[in-house]
């Protein structure tokens, strides 16, 4: 517009000078005298020509003036629209020069960050940005200057009240007539609430809803990091503790699930406090390499009454044993749940890192095996995992699988042991006994009854035993009537 106006003014001055020179030239007598009639005829023609030029010039000037007025109206409407958008936009819009000085800030800055326009103008555009994010902001700004458009960037900025907000920012360049960037238009969006929601979702995905402790997924990830670190540093050692609350089911069934949940929350807090003692195993190296900074991540709840602990960068096995003993000592202090004083104990399994481990699941599994061995030996104690435990656990798992398959294939038989009266020497009854007849031979009760009882497989075995014993007894009564009638004894589990 400025160029167009200067051109119009220059053209007007030029035409004015030409017309003035023409009119002035007509006032001087001609050097060649001519007849009066011809002279006045030529003068009239010149005057008509000049009048036409003046008319054309006036028409052209009016047209150009109208065009400029139309452009001015369009610009005014655009400015009004821009002002309306920026003043009512939820996003913060800023214009800065190449030196980072603020040229314009939309009213959203005051609404979101609390700074008045005067306060913003008196400070640099980088002053409120978090010190850890300034370099990234500067790099993005430079990129926007050279390429004309900056990449999407997230950074923290200080609110007037001292809190930090998270902004999502994009930048666009305003170039001069030579194609050089002279200003940047920056659009900032406050995404603090969105980030909080994302963090809450991520936290919920990796933390137990009841105790707010890390869950199995997060704990296995921490163990996976520890395994990777032990491969890079052979001197690095760690241990996994698997903790199970003894007789928790009895308490939960007696006082209700609400009281059980309250007890689990207290147990989680007490375990956390047990890991924050003065002699807690230090782990600065892992925090540097993996970014782990929260002590709570070393303790997790896998579900139910099962908790796990990751002890990192330990010196020897005594460190883990000392922590296990401290946990058991703290667990012995009575809890108060639902107005009831509860004394509980814990069985703990300990598994140490070794080069043979390649999966975090294996390490947690072995710690769990050691915990079950502690329960078998009387509960309220700890056990350190060894390979013999793994062999025993695999054997037990195979036996459990074979028991279930044996039930499906009908391999269980009922054997009868006669009961003889010492007075008469006659058979007065029988004792019914379950026997497992496998293709490779007879399995004695001592080899499978305990496992069947622990896993609950004993229940269908008992039902089979009772049904066949009663059927045979009825058949014997009809075939061999006696007085008194024959009796039968059946050994069954107290489980229902």
C-alpha cells in the first residue's frame, strides 16, 4: 500500500508539472507568426487536449483513491478480526523480534499466566521459561527463523504465583521484502491439565489402586533394568524379595474385605518404612543410569497379599537377609484394622541376581518358590532360593499336572483293606483307600496326597472314593448279608 501511494503521488506531481508546463507554454507568443484565425484555432485544440488530460487524470486519481480506500477497509477489517481472535482465543499468541523482545502478547497470557501486558513487556521472552527447557526453546526458535516454521515443542513456564505450567508451542516466521525473518508469531497452548491426566493414566497403569505401590508390570520393568545393568557391570548385584502375608485369607474372611483392604494399606506403608531405614541398601548407580529416583519403586504389590522388594547394588547376601529380618520384625508389631488389633507375620523368599537369569519373570518366580519353601517350613521366616528349590518346584508342578490328567483318564482306583474282629476272627468292615494306578506303576499315597490336598485336587479324588466305596458296600450287603452289617471307613480331607 505504501508503495502504491508513493507511486500515485509521484504520478500526480509529474502530470501536474507537465500540465503546468503546457499551460505556461501557451502563454508565450509563437516564434513563427501565423494568421490570427489559425493561432486561436491551435490554441483551442491545445486547451481541449489539456482539459481531456486533466479529466483523465482526475478519473484515474479518483479510481486509485477508491482502490486504496477499499484496501484500507480490508486491512482494518482484518486487524479487527485479528484483534477479536487474539483477545478471545484460549491459546496465547505472541509476536517477538529476532532479539527475543516481545512486540505483542494476547490477553490470554494474563488469563493463563497472570502477567499483565506491562509486566510482559518489561521482561525477556525467555525469563519465565524453566531453566532446563530454555536451550530447547532457543534451538526451536533458531530453527523457525531459518526454515520459516518451528517444530511443535513442549516446555515449562512459570506462573505469576510461582507454579509451573506446561505449554505446547509452535512458531511461524514473518519475513521482510528480502525474504529475511524479522519477526516470529508464537502460538502457545496450556496443556498442564492434559499432562496431569496423562500422568494419572500412566500412574494408574503401573500402580496398584489400593496401596498406590508399583504393580507387577512396573516392578518387572525395574527388575529388567537391573538385569541389564548387571550384564554391563559384572560387579553389580541385586536381590528380589517375595513377601506373602501369613494367614491373610483367614483375617479377610473373618472381618470382611474392607478390613482386609485397610490391613493391606497399612502393610504397604510399613514395608515402605522398612526400606527407608538408616541401613537401607544404597543404589546411586542405578538411579544415574536408569533415571530411577523414587524409593517406592523398589517395593511393589503384585496382587492379593503378595508384595515384592527390589534391593539394588547390594554388597553381599547379608544385605538382603538383613532387610528380610527387619521386615519380619516390623510386621510383628500389631496392626489396628477396623477397631481390631491384628498380629500377622510374613514369609519371605529371596532370590539373588546371577548371570543365568535373562528374564525378570524368572527371578521373581524363583523368589516366589523360596517364599513357598519358607511357608512349608513353618511360616514367619525367610528362605534363600537355590537350584534344588527350582528342581523341586518343577517336579511338584509336573506332579500336579499329572494328577489332573490322571483324574481325566480315570487312573485313580479304590483299594480296600479289611477290618478283622480279634474276638471272632471275622471281617466286620473295610477301609477304603485311594490309589493312583499309572501306566508305569502304582503311585503310593505319600507321593501325591500332600500335593493333591494343597492344590484342591483332593476334592474330586475324595468324591470318586466315596462314590465307589458306597457302591461296593451296597453290593457286598446284598451278596454277603451279615449281622451286624459290614461297615466301611473312608479317609477324606476336611476341605469343603
